[in-house]
């Protein structure tokens, strides 16, 4: 994982290049980014880079996002890396929590919701498989979503 002096590394896993770009734009230049367009690449990069946080879509080709998440949680080097699941599959929230997600953000998402989730999980520094206690990620917010 990144040292405290270095910018945190975020692995962004989505098959849509425009969404990976959007996540980078929303989160800004305070982070180093690695990107994967499919589940196999996500797992390879996660093992090579050992990111500080993962933003993971569930609808990935080759290996599904749920399978990626389950494999990350079984890898002792990556098991504690916080994972934010970001997907249009709102019906998959329970599966994401069961697989080990730290936060669930529905597409279209509010930029502030993603920023808050990333900041909270990086500040906490340890993954948790418990849903947020109040105003949880994935809840509908006001304003135009992305």
C-alpha cells in the first residue's frame, strides 16, 4: 500500500472508459489512479499495485465485480483494502455487502457521495463490511447524479 507521504492509490474498475474518467475527475488530483476495464485485469492490478482503495463496478466482463470482490477479500494482502461498489444494479446491493463491500454507490451517483465515501474509507484506513449507519451510500440524494 502507499506510504503516508505518498498520494493514496485508487484502483478504478469499470468497463466504461468514460466512467473511469469521470471517477478520476470527481476525485481529483489528490490520488494516483490505476484502471482496469475487466475483472481479470482488476485482480491482476490489485495484486501488483496493492491499492489503498478500490472503486468497483459489478458489471465487468470476464470476471464479475462480485467475483472480484470475493477474491480480494480472500487475499490476505488485499482483504482489508476498502472497496466502494458503484453500479447501476441497485438490486445487487445485498450481494455486494455479502461479498465484502465497504460502501455501495448507485449509478447515477452524486459526486459528493463518492468523494465522502472515499475520504471516509481512506481516513479510517481499514475495510469494514458493515453498511454505513446513517444516510448510507447508495441512498438517493438531491441534485443531478452522474
